[in-house]
């Protein structure tokens, strides 16, 4: 019996061994799992919390440092506002320091250094507030650089030490958790080979626990990776912005210095001023990009539905882009197709911005000798609506498939080489995409590296149902010759003329056009009108015009087609014998106007106005502006009109001067918005609410850097008559003053 039971005894021992192994494995798995949980929890409770708190302190520190600059400029309204601002930040900073003291796993001396640096900053900042009250901006600037900014740097350095340690701790714990996971996996495999059945029963629960924990190092890793990518993108953006802003600022400062040193050299001063103006426009464009993106992210952009004329919109866009392209040695073409409706209802300003962004980028990223083309066509929709399709095509550097996936993400550019070579904020495409979406449209792009890009924008518009179609001048019997080296332009012009009842002919070479005109004359079948493009490869439009005039005289009317402002060539074209001009892209209305005007011998084109200084002699204006330099500039601009100018530094002074003056003393008030003591909106409301006889009738115009649509609406609601955005457009200023005085 004993021998018969031996196998059972051996089996029992084997089972005991298996149970012991299983118990040990289970115990080790429980320990590893518990350890992994503890380490993961420790990661969240300690270094992760410390890192977040320290980063929040650093962000708040930058905010405090920027705000402290108002002590230099003296632009704060009351001391209480400044002290309240800093006190709130001090409280938040101290709360985060308390969290760091409680959770920091590094040397306690690191936190002691941070506390001491923060206390020193608080003490020095309070001293700076008092110091700024009785000293000039230059003295305050020197004091800040010597005593305050080093304190900010000390706090920042202490935070960097803590952040670096916390981040390294996170990675260390992360590696430990991963190591624990590997050990658990190895033990699972060993036990699986020795006791498959027991492994099947016990490992399922353990594997689920491990999988959950693993999914939790991975989630944390993904979060850290995303945070690092966002941080790097913003860091790159700030670096680019610093470069982009400092470059034109360096030109402005440098050219101002050079101009001041050569006041006796008129040409040198004019050259400096021209470069200052260009750099100022570039700087303004950068600022507008950042402000537009901020408005979009906050959801504050609104859409207007107003009547606008499509040809006028192109007249505002094409000359600017043509000038950019020509300066860079790039060919620019613009064409329209199937445009049945020229007067539409929508937001022309946003469309203008979209097209300028796309076209400016196309010019920027297209090398010399390349080309950029803008085309537009309409597709009719139901219920009095149409879809306007714009296409911007270039032969530039193109984009990779990888970058196309993140093209419309803010702050993104292809790589650092692109940003260094071409500049820019990385916001243009993000702004464009958001504007297109805001207008209910869509945008698509096709591109390959080294092969250029094609952007297609589709936007819906309502058709203006009272568009004028009547034609007073009868043009059906005219014989017209179209001369343009671009076949699409010829075909499009012929189509537009056919709608007017004119069966036109067209030719693509200037020399062939001269021969056609001569043959027609010899056959006693002269052309009544020749539409001749200015830019052609064999003979330009002026040469063709001169040749026709030399051979045939002045019987045939000649209209020059130009893709941009014709003022550059007008004098030469007139001398050659041109009668009129029409701008590209060709529209039915502009072509009809050019033909009818030429046929009636009213051949003077609409000239772009220069600076026409009106006379406001005998008028008295009240200028309200707190900035001394802006006040000086405005006074000088207004003095050229012979008006008498009084000035006030804020809204309260303006009210006092207006109230103390005789009835009708001031013909106009020019009001800034953001001013100390009292701003422009409040001052306007109080003037309108006063009991004076002229309180309701005196015109009030705002001149302000608050340039969004909402700012215009708020100005009107406060009782103002008009809005002029800074930097001041002198023609707009004179025009609005003239209208207000009527």
C-alpha cells in the first residue's frame, strides 16, 4: 500500500511545490503591481505637481515683468491698480511655493533659494513702485535694470532648477515603472512554461492590471510629448517673432539716426524715410497677424454682410501684389472667368485679407523668374446665391506631404531653415483657414516640394438683386481688336465684348497686331478700338501704340490694358497716343466703362489720388491725445490745412476745454480712445450728454490704434461720428474731416 501511495505522495509534493511557486509568483506580482501603482501615484503627487506649479510660477513671473514696464512709461492710472495687480500675483506665487515645499523631492535648499528670491523680488518691486512716482522714465529704466530685472532673473533661475529636477524625477520614475513591468512579464513567462494551467487562471487578472498600468506610462508619455511639442512650437514662434520684430525696428532706428545726421542732404533723408515707411508697414503687418490670431482664438471675429463691388476689390489687391512680384522678378497674372455678377453681398474685408495672405505667401516662396497666378470664377447656386472660387497658383518651393498635414496649425512652418530665410510668424495660413471657415467656405491645397503650390478657396455670396444692367452707350457696331500675349485674357475679353454685342478679334503678338490694323485700314475696314496689353514679349503696348499712330494717325481709339496702377506709364503712354486705360482682371462693367468713355472722347482715366491737402482755414479743432509724439505728429499734419489746433492730454481735459469755450468755438474734436484719467469713449458720452447748445452737433472723430470692427461700432455707440485707425492714413484723415465739417 505504501508503494501504491508513493506516486500520490510525489504528486502531492509536486502540487505543493507548484502551489509554493504560484504563491511566490502571486506575492511577487502583487508586490510589483503595488510598487508600480505607488510609483505612478508618486509621479502624479510629487514631481508632476511640482513641475506644473513651477511652470505656472514662471509664466506668472513673465506676466509680472511685462506689467512692471508700466512703471517706466507712467501709463498706469492709479497706484492702487498697480499694487493690487502685484499683490494678487504675490499671493498666487506664494501658494505655489507652499505646494512645492510640500511635494518637492529634491534638496530643500532649492526651495529655500526660491523663497528667498521671491521675497527679495517682492521687497524690491515695492521699492520700485515708490521710486517711479518721483523720477523720470529714463531714471526708472536704469533703476529697473539695476535692481528689479536681476531679481526676476534670480526667481527664474531658481524655478528652472526645480523644474529640471522634477522633470528628471518624472523620467526616472517612468523608467522604474517600465522596469517593473518588464520583470513582471518575465515572471509570467517562466510560470507559464512550468504550470500552464495555473498561469491561465492567475495571469489573466494580472495581465489586465499590467495592461491598465502600461496604458496609464504611455498616456503620461503622450501628454509629456504633446506638452513638449506645444512648448517647442511656441518657443520657435517667440524666437521668430523676436527676429521679425527686431529686424524692421533696427531699420527704423538706424535710418532715423542716419536721417538726423544728414539733414542737409535731401536725397539721403528721402531715402531713409522711404525705408522707414517700408519697415513700419512690415512691422504693422506682423502685429496685425498676431492680433488677428488672438481674435480668432477668442471667437471675437464677426462677419459683415454688406454690398461690395468685385472689380473694386481686385483693384485694391492686384496693384499691391503686382508691385511685390515685379520687385522680386516674378511674373504675376490675374484673370476672371464666367463672372456674371459683379455686385455681391458679403464681407469684402475678410475676402481681401484671405487673398492677400495667399498671394503674399505665393510671392514670398517663389524664386526670381517664377510666376504667380490669381484666377476667379463664379458658380451659380440656388435662391440668389453664387459660389466664388479663387485659385492662387505659384511655381515656388512647394511643401512636403508631412507639412501639408499641419499647414493650418498656428505657429507652424516647414522647418527652421524656411523661417530664417523667408521670415514670417507661422500664423498666416492658420488665420486664412479660420477666415475661410468663418465665411462658410472651404480651402484646399495641392503642393509638392520644388514644384509649387495651388490653393483653392470656395466662398458663398449673395447676389445683389438690383445690379444695374442698362447700357446707355450703344457699342454693337464697333470693330474691336484685342492684343494680349495671354490666350486666356484674349478669350475672356472677347467673351465680355460678345455680351455687349461686339464680335471682336484677337491676336497674341504686338507686331502682328500692327499688321492687322494696317491691313484693315487698307481694306477701308478700320478697327474702331484696339485693346492692347502693356506687357508683351515682342513689342510692349506702348511700342504698338506708337507704331499705329505713326502709320495711321489718331483715327483708331487705343485703350491700354494694365495689370496694376497705370500712373507709372501714363505719361509715356499718352505721348505715344493712348486714349484710355483699363485694369486687369477685366470685368464687363470696367470694360464697358472704358469703351463708352473712349467713344465719347472722355479719355482721362480715373487717377489714383495723391495727397491732396485741403484748406480748413478759419476752422478750430480740439485734438485729444495723451502720447506726446503722436500729438506732435497729428498737430503737424493738421497745421498744413491752415486750421487752428488746441490740444488736450486726456478726456477730462477735453471736457474742461470744451465746456469753457464759447458756443460753436470748436468745429471738430479729434479724440484718442485709451488715455489716462478718462478715455475717449467716456469723454464723448459726457460731451454729448452736456447741456450746451453745440454738444449734439460738434463732430467727434476718433483716432485710435483700436482698429477692429467692434471698436468702430463702440465708437459710434459712444456718440462719435467716425473712426480713423492708427497709423494714420493722411488722405483718409483729410477726407473724413471734410465730410464731418459738411
